[in-house]
């Protein structure tokens, strides 16, 4: 949420503010990730098949049904530990970065405490927070995506026994470091950077815009007066804005991070590049391929983002 003039006048140190944002953001992130993980898994699997000669799934429903039949509930939550850590890191750094960058903008422009930031300035703070978050998030998403496509490489006849022997997140992480070094953990970072920077700006700007509109309808202006349903509704709108803004960048990132597992190493062992994968995906399926999995992503983003802001705003009102 936008930092209000009243909040700016509090005596909380940067450490206390950081602890609050990190704690509230982490709790909201965990709750949303447990809810949305099966849909995120579906999105990654649909994105990862764009460059395949023959698609494994005809759409999101087909992917969910086949995953359920072949892998059960455990399969729908495959790779969950990494996203849980990622959700904590993502939301904690987003909310903390957003709060502190608003203060930096006020200091830099010399704005009085009584003046609210413009939507452009809030977008700048949100984009900056997303940019910082991308550096934390890329290694976590790399592990998550690799785990989410593990069962796609296993024949159906041995799926039930293979699921118990597949490597976990620590094994996947150490394998990446061993084979490609620490730098390999940031494979696909360009896509994460674009998605998080643009998405962060869209996410927070949409949230603030809708929240301001809802408050204005009843003559209020203090963001701390948001009712629970108003936090949820503005958060839902923010979720749609975040995912629609730069979804193709996320599709390319997922394809890059799962290429080794699904299509094997390239000639000469060269790692995939963002531009190269983008070009290949465009040639293979055009715009439709770049938006593979977008429908189910937006559908799960509505309740997921609503839940994040409902929890974050509620905790901020209660303990902030």
C-alpha cells in the first residue's frame, strides 16, 4: 500500500519497518502459494511444451486432469517447497522495497508529507521493488520449474514408482550449481527481470488506483480505512494487471529453465538465450504460444492476489 503521511511521521526505524513488511508479506505469500500452486504447475507445463513437436496437453483442464490421473495430489503440488520459499521472498521483498522506495522518492523530490505520490511515482516504486525482487526470485523459480516438469520425462508405466525417487529441491539446486556454477542459478533472469519490473509497477498501480476509487465512493481517503472486501477487490484487479502486463516474458523464462530437461542440451553445450528462445517460440506458435497458460494464470491470480492484499492490509491495520 502507499505510505500515508501519518505513517511517514511514525518513529519506526528502517529495521522495524523492514521486519513488518517482510513478516506481513511472507505470511500473505505462503497462504496464496498453497492455494495457487496446482494452477502454477499447469501454467509452467503448458509454457514448456510450446517448442515440442507434439503437445502433451491440449489445454489447462487437460493438463490438470492428466496430472491428477498420473501423479495424484502429490503431483499437483510437485515442487511446492521452492514456491513457498519463493512466495515468502517475493512478497517480502516487494512490499519492503515498495515502502522504502516511496520514501526515497519523497526525499529525492522534496515532497511534503501532506502530499500523496502520483500514480507515476507509485509505478516507479513498484517497478523498482520488482526489479530488486527478480534477483532473489530467479534461482528459486529455476528450481521450481525444473521440479514441475520432472514427471513429464517419466514413462507412464513407471510413474508411480518414479515419483518417490525424483530429486527434491536441494538436489536440483546442487545439481545446477555443480553443472553450471553459481551463474547457472540465474538462467532465465532476463525474463524474470522484465516480468517483475513491469509486473510490479502494474500490480501496485492497479491496487492503489482501485483502492482510491473504492475509498472515494464513500468519501474516505486514508488507505488504512479500506474494508476487507475493498482490499480483496483491489488486490484481485492488481493480480490481473500483473499477469497480463508482460506474460510472454514469463513464458520465455519457463521454456529456458526447462529446456535441458525436456529437449536436452544444445549443440556445443551453449545455454539458451532469451532472444533465441523468444524467436523460436514465435516461429513455432506465434503470439498464441507466447501466451500459453495465460488464461489459467489470470484465473488463479484473481483469488490469489486478493488473498495477498487481504492478509497484508489486515495485518498492517492490526499491527502496523
